[in-house]
């Protein structure tokens, strides 16, 4: 697992409190290494869930995330997953 991919998640997590990791794993997106992480946390005292994917292409790092109240995210999860799986790079 590339520490650079893990470190990209700090962009999101540094603004959160009480971060608890639910799941994290090395994955592949478009035949390239990527990293997925799902956490629960607090933002401004309110509980939230954050799912993030990080990956690198050429010399750029990317982080994409879905965040909000867990119960509010249920309808958006399939759309987010479709977005992630639809990414294409030349």
C-alpha cells in the first residue's frame, strides 16, 4: 500500500474529530492502485460518515469522497459507486 495514497486521505480527515475507521483497503481502479477508506467521525459536533477513494494518475493525486449523516447517504451510495467505477483515464 502506497503511503502517498493513505496520506491523501488526511486532506479530508484532518477537518474531522473522533475519527473511527470502519473499513480500509487497497483496491484497483482502472487497473491502477488505489485506496478506499470508510470512517465515522464528528464534524461541528455532529456524527457523519465519510467514504473516500484516493488514487494517482501521472504526477497528480486525487481524492474523492462521499460524506454526510449515515442515514442520509443511503440513496447516494449507488450513485457514488457508479461515479467511481465510471472514472476513466487515458
